[in-house]
């Protein structure tokens, strides 16, 4: 199927909705007990096993009786700024926003080509081509790569926009960044030898291509990667006050639950297949010494991460550990159902038969046998083809709006 045909098919199926996938309330119980145990261990003081099992069993009837009554009390948010941080599972979360916006006929901040609006330079509103900007000059969703520039971003966003971003353990992030973008070629240095290098030398490594390097999260968030402790603490306070939700890659499903409640969306809206993530078998294992070296090299990102991980833990406690376990289990069951009902299949490595490919042969792609369903198609698309699909639709919609009547 070529890109044009795909876009047409997506448009034809736009009104089909998500009603086909309601069995998750019946299948969630199978995984609930295990998830509840894990959540209670992580977020509460130790509890006797018998009491934990009793508490988990008492949830069964609640899960089976659960409905969407809570969502009826709030209004879905259609204005979102998603600051897409590199190598933080951000392509996975981006898929959620692109699908939601496409399905609900929302407008996006988009470049004329590709998936960047500012980087390594800070974002400027003028980077958005005029033919992709609505007459109001405001967009509903911003979800492509950019470097945060609050004043400029705010100029193209609505006043009630919800701000969301994502963080990841900085040692793991740097390893992923280093190997995915082949920084070895630019630095002439293996990651395995970092722990034997003087920290002063590692700190002087230039930002590869002007984009990639140490303290990547703070760089994407618009700050210098070399700040004093005082400046860093002020930056973290600013970010804490700006973002309505900072998701945590290592707590993805919990973060998706918090996201869906922040935006008053359904579980269907936050179901997603993992995007642009390396397969487990090709990920190197970091020895403790290298991990510690990378954490020291990315010490500013480490403070940022620790701050928002602590905030995430508090958010889960406030949300309710048992309630979170319930929703995480429901989300995972629903994801499994989508995978089955879409006839989805994971394709590992490079495959010349794939029409739409991920960036690298190190990551998995997805194909689906259910090409009649819009959500299945969009769930399976890699980032660039999905951005292209969204862009084509927006160009067509705006052209029709501007056409003389």
C-alpha cells in the first residue's frame, strides 16, 4: 500500500471509533493480582502476603464492574504540548498524540518536511510554514522534536494547553543515544572505555552534530548542558512549574494512566505499541562502573530525573496504589487485545518487504493484517510515515478552508 492510498484509507475509516474493543474489563482480572503485588511492594510499606492477596482478590468485582463513569465528569482536553525528549520512549508517546489528533480532526505544529521544529537551535514560531498553520495562528497539538522555548512555543499554543514531557534514567538514555546515533564514529571512543577515561576529557566531548551529547534531556528542554548547581536547581523548579505531567520511561504504563486522567481521555486513547525501541537482544549490558561513569557525566540530567521520579512516586500514592494497579492491568489487557484484534505482528530487524520502516534495523517494526481499521493502521506506523500522513491531511484541510466559497 503506498502512502497516498494509506492516507485515503485512514480518512475513510476515521468514523469507525473504538467500540470494537470492550472485552478488556473481562480479561483484566488475570493480570491484576500480580500487578497489585508489585505496586504494593513498590509504593507501600511491607504487608503480609495473605493480606496483600486478600486485598487483590477484593478488587476482582470492582474491576469487572468498572466503567467510564469517571470520564463523564470531565471534559477531554484537545490542547497538548508534548516536549519530545530524545531516547526517552518519546516516539511511543508521540504515536498516542498523533493518533488522537488525527481521529479528532485537531491541528498540529508541523514542519514542511521531517519531524523537527527547532534543534539544535531553540524553537521559533516562524519555523512552522504558513500553509501548515491554522488561520488563528494557534495549533491544538505540538508533538514533534523541538527545543523548548517557552515564549515562542506559547505563541502558537492555546492558553489552556496541557504541557507534558518524558524523562528516563540518564545512564540508560546516554547508552541508547550513543549507540543508536553512532556517536562512537564522531568521538573515536567506545562506550565500554568511558570508565577508564578522565572525567575532564568526557566532559569536553562536543555535542555530536550539534544535537546529541551529555545531559540530553536538559538540552532538549532548552537549557545549557553546562550549568552551575544554582542554575540547575532553578531550571528544575521552572520545569516543575511549567509541565502538568512529566512521564517516566521506566514507569511507562503508570505514566500513561496519569496522562489519560490529566487529559480526561479513555484507556483506548492511550493504548500504544512500543515505537523506535531497540530489541532486548541487541541492547548491551552496562557494567556498574560504566553506569556510574555515565551518571556522573550526565549529573545534571541525573538531578532532573531523580526529581521527577520522586514526583511520579508521590503522584502514584496520591492516585492510589490499588487504583493504579487496577488501571495498569486494564491497560495491559487492552493493549494485548488490540495486538490480537489488529492481527499485529512484530518484524525484527531489516526487512526489504516492509513498506514503512523504522529508523534502524536495531528496532522492531509492526505489520497488521486488519487494514480496514484506522486505529490498527496508525498503531503500526513508524514515526515518519505517521507524521507524513498527519501532514498531508492537515495541508488538505487548511487548503479547503482557505479556498474561496
